[in-house]
C-alpha cells in the first residue's frame, strides 16, 4: 500500500557551487530495478527536468530525452514525485518493471511497476530519508516519437486506503495483483537498496561517506518530552515552526540539520539548556560553529521568548 513519509532531481546532479559549499534474489529477467539520485539547492526545486539534466554533474545523469525505456521510467518517477515533497539535498528513486504491454519497438508501451522515491538530508550527521514514499504500485504509459524518444502519456498510482485493492485490480493484470497488494519484503528491500545505493554514491562524491544512511525511524531522536517539557509548552514551540521561517528550518527534535542555501551549507540547531530552563534555536555556517548567524531562545517553563 502506498505509504508517504511525513515531511517535516533526475540523475546524480548538482551545481558546482553547491559542491564547493560543502533478501530476494534478483527479480526475473523481465524485472528491472533502477535508482537515480539528485542533489539540489532549494533554488533548484522548481527547475524543470531539462534544466536539471543540463546542470553540472558527476557524469551519472539521465537524458531528458530518453531513448531507453529504463531511463524513461526513472525520469518519469522523478518527474512525478519531485514537486510532491519538500526540497532536500539529495533525491533517489527505485523501480521494478514487473511487466509491460507492447513490444520493445512499439510506439506505445504500458509499464507495470513498483516504485519508490526519497529525499535525503543530513540530520545529526546521518544522511536521512526525511520525505518520500514506500513501495508504490504504478502504471506508466509511454509514447515514442519519430526519433525514438519516450514521453509519458499517463502516470497512475494505486489509490490509498479502502480503494487500494480495487484500484490494483483495475490497473494491473491479474497475475500481478498479489505482488502489488502485498509488497514482498524482497521487492521492498531491493528498492531501498537501490535508492540508498545512490545516496552512498553521492556521499562518496562529496567526501562524507562515513555518514550513516537510513530512514527517520532508524535513528534515535530526543524530543521535548524527553526533557520533561510539558505538552502545553511543547505545543507552543511546535507552533513556532508554522509561524517563524527561521525556526521552521530548525529541527523539531533536539540536534541539528543541514540546509543548502544559495550554494552554501548551514547548520540549523535546536538545543536545550536545562540549568537555564531554555530552548535555543540557532543558525550557523557549516564549518564555522563559533559564529551564530541567527538565534532565538524560549523558556522551557512557559514557551515564551526570552529577550
């Protein structure tokens, strides 16, 4: 079933200024798994697929005019998901081609897929999938033009909730119903492996391969209640994330997250001073922790700002 990870481009692509700132066996022969990843500044979030593909690259890139079906599928998964989730430093996708209608040289091909998509950022030094999806069954129809370039004609995912099973039976051939309705651990693991594999490659490229990769739930985080802060005060602090852009960039848990802004890397932190009964939010430039760019303090007793 489709599972979106609560949120707090098309290849392994990123701008040079950004870089300076910083158990199932292989599926049968018919199944193909592909994962791609993109690193992007927040300014690049709205960029088109073609713009992203033209950016400075590590050499691993997806053609915005794909003539290979596998590349076309990867591009389609990215295009479908990019605008659904907040920008992150790096994105990845995985897909398994379970089957298709149409010969390899046909002008129209219907692909039956399992897909996965995730956005990653640094949290407490770990590289965390902070937004994205679980394994999602999807049907993508492609058309090929005179030059053999694949274009998406239709992209449809299985529906959520009570409509899920019915949508699977409507979208997929009967021999794939079971595989779509109950995602096998092996399929899910393969998608995760591929998605995270490209995150690993990105980390190696920027020289931070020691960072651990995982989902939010794979790591331990401390929150207000761990420090005895009341629900009332905690709710006040959480409201700040909705009303204050600076604090919204800070984590809701205690620790820090890294954000790329204008080609530079910054550290947004939330800390607690238990002796002084205050919560501290701050922004620093990466690698220059002694200089605080912006900060704010709030009482752990009242949730009110400390002047």
